[in-house]
């Protein structure tokens, strides 16, 4: 997998420096991102569904966990608890046992509480609006907007590490400590509002690719925090105690 041709990126950077994110510059940015996506789209089980429950499960699992570790656990979890109703009714011990190996077990507890809330408030049908989704236990602005985009194809504006990587690499090549307040207006302005689900998938795939090809551009974000190793950490000890 070779890096994208540099002339397109050079042209994008010159245009952005001169005119900001104009319509022509936006079209060029989208062409770079979608071009990579058409050639190197990643396949994940949560991309095969628009079920808001399954997408919520995937988003919670993907928090602070590498995607490779999530794929198998996602399939296992959905097989055991295929909908909000089954997760809400399941004993917490069973939920935590299935979650074993992902770490940050509070996520599993909150996910079960989410299922209980959806059953109580909306009879098992998750709401489409990010505002209502954000009222669920443990669901923050990013997760609520990601579910709105991926499950309901709504043009919600959000940012995460791979999206940061794309915009920092393409538009801020020499900057350090780039703040989200500078990136979010650009994410909103460049959003493909007719196909937000596809656009965000393309952004995330391109961001993951850039991290493999360059010194991680997201390290130049003001929000970058290096995660401590799992081996020998308090998280590993807590996981061993929970398993016991």
C-alpha cells in the first residue's frame, strides 16, 4: 500500500493556505480521502449493519481498544446479546464475562445500563438524535454523534483520533499542539452531508493508513495522550481480579 501521490496533497495545502476551505479545496480534500477509501476500504462487522444497537456496542468497544482486538469480541458479544432487550435482561456477571479481555470494564457496565434505559424510555428502539443518545449512561458527545452518523446516516459533526490525523496531516503539516477547536469547523465544513456514514468511514480508514505511513500526525494534536502499556498495569491487575 503506497502513500498517496504528493502533488495532490501539495496542491491541497497551497489552496488551503491561500483560500481556506473553499468549495474547490473541499472537493480536492474529499477526492484524496475518498480515493484512498475506494482502493483500500477496510471491512468490519459493524460496517455491515445499520442497527443502532450493534453500532453502539462497536463504538463503546472501540474506545481505548485497538480495532484488531475488537472484531472477534464484537461478534461474540452480539451473538450472546443480539439486541437491547437481551443485554438489558442479562445478568451483569454474564456481560462482564463476555467482555473479558477488552479491559476498562466500566464500559460494559455502562453499556448494559444503556440497554436498560433504551428499554425503559423507548421500548427497545434507540432514538436517532445525538442529543437524546447523549442522555444514555456513559455516552458522551463523540459516541452519540458517531451512532447518529453510522446508524442513521445523519450529518453529525464529531472528531476522534483518525479524523484528527487526516486534518492535521493534510492541512496543518508544520503545526504543533493543534486544538480541536481549530479542526472541528473544518470537519463540519468538509462533511459530505449526503453520505455522512460513508464519509466518516473513509476518513477513519485514511487516518489509520496515515499513521502507518508517517510518524503519527495525531501526536501533534493538543489532545494527544499516550496510553500506558497494558502489561503490568493496574488495568491488567483489575482484569485478573475480575476474572478470578
